[in-house]
């Protein structure tokens, strides 16, 4: 969503960091460009004005202009103010109330309210281990109640039985009573929406609020609607009083103005963001992480959390054992490709890696996109077990058969085999003898740079197992990485070269999707 803004701000701030000294005129010129970039991203005018004023006030001080690295100081100020604009600290759904905690969902029709209700129900039941009851109060939209019932069955979350002819307020009262009798921890009320804000809608919302006494009132807004979403939030807050916002379609190609404006304009925190269609594709909104992504600093914490959720621990342990022996066959390569798809594909992972956001366009130009993964998996699946274990068997006649079976050609198969060879060679180097192998040395050195010391768990004494670490510890680790120079825009990850091994060891034996390199990027070898 923030790609255009990320590119614009990246080029402006890189222009500042590359210079030895800055004058007040340099800072003013850069801030004019920042202002233009934010306005083009559809950020509210008053938000942009206050943002640039605060940055200018801090950036033109004598201690900045005379500091050793004034450009980097300006970047830090922009980063800090961006976090402040997005809300400072992340705020989750507040469940600190007597059970059942009532959560009321409001918003316009078509913003994704019903789907988001099911996603929140799924999240609370799987992550928080809460017993959740969902109820649809939408008696106007055809089959709205049936839609929530089906989503509840899909997400394995209880839904209130449908009784036709009941008014929304009666359904709300019945849902709260049913939740009390059923021993539910949370009851989520999915209210009706309209195509626009009208008086009957607001009166109905107020009546439901009076009958159900909700602890949380969450406004669901489509992030692609831009400034209209901000006006919508303001109107709902004035009439009903919302406690937080949920932005849907954050994986879309919108300009991101709504997300950047809403917190500043309404004063209400963005609690959750929808990043896809699946039930699991709902994330907490972390202002620091979003600011890091916008400024190209990456988001290692979210990357590790996503990896820990998507990676099979047993497969990971087996894979790590094979890597230690320097073995890597085509089945292993297919597993790596599938794990990358689960984690958001090449673009999603690159966007979260420090200094790598700018690589996405270059990779797309080189044909290294997410569709490539699907083609490569199809090629591997068209092989026999013997061929996958021993690629040397693949002669011309076999390649012809595989090409027909996968809908590709011999050139694509040869590219895949070349990539596998390079990765297999890299595995041998990493698992090789002599001072514990290249992997151990590389990760040990990285851990040392981050102040973590040696001898820690994980891949041969490299990084600790982050899959079991508390998110607050991960945040602290990210700050250590930034202090060590790992999170600066364009800074890259020292010791990782052309990405041979990617982030191997971030989670030790449990995160092989981050180890063994990124498929399709085996060190980006130079052409001979």
C-alpha cells in the first residue's frame, strides 16, 4: 500500500544522508518534497501541515545542523514524527471487562464488516483462547446473517441462531443473554451498514449501543477510500463514540493516506488491519513497524512472527539436520518455495527486510516474481520421486516429459536446476567443516554485532530462537539491530552479502524458511 510513498520519501531522505553538512535551506527544500509526497499519498492537509511543522522545528536546530551526521538525524526525526502521527504505541482490542465482553462492529456497507467480524472471532479464539459468540444484526442486506453463520462455521467460531423477524436491538439483547448462558468470553455484534451515512443508521446504532452496552465499538473502514474514510470515522465518532478503527484491504494498491491520517484526525487508535482474504490475514497495527516499512528500514519483528506462524516445526528440524550435512534436494527447494508463498511471497518478505525494499522492482524486472514460484513448484511436482532426489537423472527426454506436465519449457527447467545447484553448493559451504561452517561464523558474527554474544541457541550457535520470544523482546531486538546499523535505509544486513542464507538462524532450527537463502535469490550470482 505504501510503495509510492516509500519510494518518494526514500529518495528525498537518501539525498540528505549522502551529504556532509546541511543548511537550513537544504532542510526546508527536503521538507517541501516530503510535504508534496504526503499530499500525493492522500494524507489530510492539516495532518501534513502539523507533521512538517514539527519536523522543521526539530530539524533546523543548531545541534542538528552541526552534528556529525545531520542527514541521519533528520531521517530519525522524520521517523519519530511518523510513528507519533500513526499513534505512538500499538493498541490491541481491550478485553479487560466482565465477561461476556461486548464488541460492536460499525461501518458502511461494503467495507468488509462481516468478514472482519469473523476474522476477529477467529483471532480471539485461536490466539487468545477465548470462547467467542458472533451475532449478525443486519436484517436489511439479503443473506447477511447467513453469511456470518457460514464464516463462523469456516472459522470454527459460534454464531447466534437466526430467528427471522427480530429487530436488530432485540437480536443484540438476545446475543448478550446467550453469551452469558453459554459461558462465552466475548460477543461480537455485526451491525448493519448503509451505502452512505444517514439518520436512521445512526439512530439504530445508538439503540443497539444502549441495549448491549458494548465495551469496544470498532469502526471498520476500507483503506482504499482515502479521505472519505477519515470523514466517516469523524461522523461515527461524533454520533456513536468509537473506541478504535479496523482498516481493511491494506494489501491493496491504495496510497495509504487514510491509514496515515485517521489516528491524527480522530484521535482513535487503529487497532487492526486486514491484509488479505484469508481468516488468518488480520494483523495488529504497530505504528513503529509501519513507519519502519515506509522509510525502508524493514520490519524484522513482523517477518519473524509471520515465519513462526507459518513454518512447520517438524519439517524445520528435519530440514536443519539435512542442511547441517550439506544435503539439499528438489523436495527441499519446493518446501522453501511454499514457505515463502505462505509468508507473503518475494515482495512481502523483501518489504520487511532492512534496506531491501528497493530491490523489489529490480527483481520484478529480472523475472523474479511470485508467479515464478508457482511455475517452479509445478515443475518439481511433475518429476518422479527419484528425479527429485537425484536431479542428475534429468536428461533431454525426461525434461521434455516434465515440461509437458508442468506447462513450461526446457529453458525453465534448466533455470530451476541451475538455481538448485547453486543453493545446494551454498548448503555445503554453510554446513561445511572448519570452524563450525560458514553458517555458524556468519550468524555468530551478526549476533555479536547486535550485542547478543555467542553461544546462543539457534543455527549452530548463531541467533536465538525467536519463535518462542515475547513480542516485546523482539521489539528490543529490532532496536538493537538499528543501533548496530542494521536497520538504516539502504543499510542492508551486514555479513549477509548477496543474501546467501538470507536470515538463517532467526529462529534457529524452527525457521528454515528464513534459512537456506531465498529461493530464486541464491546469492544473486554474477554472470560469468
